[in-house]
C-alpha cells in the first residue's frame, strides 16, 4: 500500500517549503491557521513568479487544534483538515468552504491515549462523529487521525496505532469511502506504518529540530 508523506512545515519559512517542493514533495502540514494561511499565500505568489515548476501543485493539510474562530481560514485556504474532534467545528468548516473549491478533505481525530491526551474524540464516539461528518455537503470524510502520548519502545508505540487501525476497520464497514489513517510522526513513524497507517506527518526528521519551545 502507498504511504503518503506529509512534510510538517510549521515554524519553517516559506523558502524551506520551496526547497522541499523542488525536491518533489507535494503534501505539507501546518498547525497554526494564520501561519499556514500566510505560507500558502506566499507559496502561491512564489509559484506565480516561477519559483516552482508549473505542475507542482502543493496540497496543504491543517493538522493543529482547531478553534471556532479559525475555521474560516482553514475552510478557505487548506485542502485537508485532520483534526476534527467535534461536530460543531465540522459544520462550520462545511458552511464556510467556498463554493468554487472542491470539498475540504477531512479526518476525525480520535483520542487513543485516554487521560494522557486531551485532544481527539473518545474512541466510542468516533463512529457517530464520522457518520455526521460524512453527511455534511462541503466536506469529504477521508479517515481517522491520532496523536498518541509519546512512547519509547516499539511495542508501546504500536499499541495505540493498532487500536486506531481497529476502529478504522470497524467504521469503514459503515463509511466505505474511508481510505486514510493519519498516524505517525518523526519518532514513531515506523510503528505507525507497521500498524496500518497510510499517511505519516513528519516535521523534524525532514526539516531538522524546531526551536525549543515551539511544538
Ligand atoms: C508537529 C507535528 C507533527 C510533526 O512532528 P515531528 O516530531 O517534528 O515529526 C506531526 N503531527 C502533528 C499533529 C504535529 O503537531
């Protein structure tokens, strides 16, 4: 199966995205809506000035926590949003997605680490949220996403990923269009791929360590 590599360019300047795009990278991930939107516009301008090959259409993924007051930026500028954890946010994204753009591609974020993490919907609510999101007109449900608590040995890294994979297979019986399991970052991407992940989100292993304090 193909694995999509998402290059997480948060905190990196637009020129780093250009460098990666010239090397053939197409999918980029951002955590902060305003920073991401600014970078998307900067990259569009650079592409118009000929800094990128004409066929290098970049695909922008929003992967950070999504607050109500940031949904419009995401709906208007991004191609994907991975961090849907509440129906209200999904409804806003659908309502705000401009008519001339294709539907926003989305993943439902699931909290597979219980107490250790506050983000994501509880696993037992993921099916209902997926069904509701799938019915929104301007969103296209693609899959599930998780950010487990950091773990250092391989087996411990696989455990939450396998849980999410199992949930994914269950939900897929009701939502057959699901094709994306967004899991794995620089430190646990091998475990994620081994556990059925289809998209890994890699920042520091591509661009180097971020400045300390910037998550
Ligand atoms: C920052 C971030 C990543 C990338 O993290 P690295 O450890 O730098 O690979 C992936 N996913 C999310 C949601 C992130 O916030």
